[in-house]
């Protein structure tokens, strides 16, 4: 049964989603210390805004055709029940194992980025929205984020290629990652609806 996850008294669930981002998102580290490391968004500024996806910067060099098809199908099915996946305010439970929330962006104000919106989660939805020419309601996180993302933003969507499998060259990693950390350990743990960091296959770029 499809339902919105909300706090008492809420309608759209934005309060629940903000609480979840602050209190339940940790780093993706395999270390036993994960629970005592700073939560990335605990003290950050968290808001929502309808964004033109052409104005955000992706971090992955690919989107999967299979995932694009899933998003297209999910959009049609949820619209029948009055839920627009491009205008979500909170978390929607699709079934016991599947959830979806708005795309997550970080606002990077420091040099040399100067206020760009960087995709953390939701690239496939943003990719489709850009092709349709529509805006998407997104969560915007800025301010006191406790740890950097391990990847660098691309210069634009023209660098993103539709693929049938995860390519080996999938992201540009930050050169400042401490030597004792693997890049995936600086990702945020999975958001509702996210599959987390994807493993490259043996296929080459198309």
C-alpha cells in the first residue's frame, strides 16, 4: 500500500524527511566507528526548492537505462494515485521494501564552486526531468555539512551517458581524500529510494 511517511500533524512529510536526514544519515564507512563519526547533515541548513535540472551539476558520468525505465514506469503508476515523483516534499512508501523521496542536492558555496547545486541522490529523476523540460522539487542542503563528498561535480549533463551497466570510469574522485579512506566510505548512507554506490561492471562505455 502506497503511503506518505509523516510526523504527527503533517500532510506532505517534509518534517519527517528533514529529521531523517539530520538524525539517520551516517557516512557509508565499513568501520566499526561509523556510529560515533559526525553525521553529515546533523547541523546543516536543510530546505526545499523547485529546481531546473539543467542548473544542477551531476557527479556520475552515467545513468542506467534500466533505472530510467523504472522511473518512467513509477511516475505513471504513482500519478494514478495523485503522487508526482517530480514534486515530492517527503518520503513515500511504495511497498515494504521500496521508498522514494525528493532528489538530494548539496549547495557548495566555497571556491571554486561559488554556489552550484551538486547532485547527491536522484540523478535518474533529474535526467528525465531535464529531457522533459520540467522543474523538480529537491532537498537543498548547505551550511555546516560535516564531511565532503568524495567526488567532484561534472561540468554539466553533457558529460552523462546512458549505459546498460555501470562503467568503470563512473566518477571523478576528489584528490583530497585521506589515504586511509576509500571513496565509498565518504558517501552518505542510502537515502529512501537510493541504491547507494554502484559497483562497476566489466562492460565498457557505449
